[in-house]
C-alpha cells in the first residue's frame, strides 16, 4: 500500500472526542472553516499536529491564517500534507520569514493515515481542515473526511437552518 518509515515516534494524533469541553482541555480556537460545513458533508474528524516554523506559530497566534481553500494530501511515502493554507508573514519577522502558501506536514499516526487514504481512494472522499487551535500551547488542526454536497443538498441544509432559527426565535419571544 505505502512505503512508510518505521521510526516516526513523534507523530501524535488522536480522534476528536465530544465528551469533554474545550476549556477543560486547554483549547483556544484560532480559526474555524465555516465554508467546509456548507460545501461538504463532514464525516470522521481527526486531530493532527502540524510542523511549523517559529514565525508561523506567531502569525497563527495573531489569527493571521486562512484555511477556507485548504485540503489534505497524502503522498506516495504515506505522509499527510496540508496544502493551500495561507499563513500570513509575521509582521515583526525579518528576512527569514516563512512563505505564505507552502505544504505543511501533518503529524498523524500511521493507522490514521492509512484509514484516511483508504477512504479517499475507495469512496472518493476528500479531507479538509475544519479548525485550527492551540491545545496546551501546541498548534493542532482538526481535519475531517468530507463528501461534496450537490446544489439541492445545500438548499435543503439552508432551509433546515432557517427553520431552526425561526423556531428558536419563537421560543425566545415567549
């Protein structure tokens, strides 16, 4: 399937659980990809670490990141890369500042990479970044397996959202 390296002991990723709250885990959300939930039906979600330079971390801490056009690619070596994500240059950086759009390696376990690659190849799913956040001082990316919505699915989702909004307004006015 993949020619994978055996010594990647620093790759740590866990499946996102909904049992505990974000504040209890020490999580500070930096950016959320709302376009992803509109354009795709989101499936299984994974938490991944990301390999960054120092100026990239400082820019993310300042909120200078755009993940709306981002996607995840798994190469022939079995490594996951986050592509088309824009991290703006750090304002106080020098000539050694980072490029805005460059592939950034995601830190996932081998089993998760194989699972994601299998889903994308067999079912035609794509992998999109959903959120970027700090967890105990480390930058994490929440990625999700996603299936593209058709136009009528988007309209149906919009009708459901507006109906729920009307119901919540009616309940609040009582």
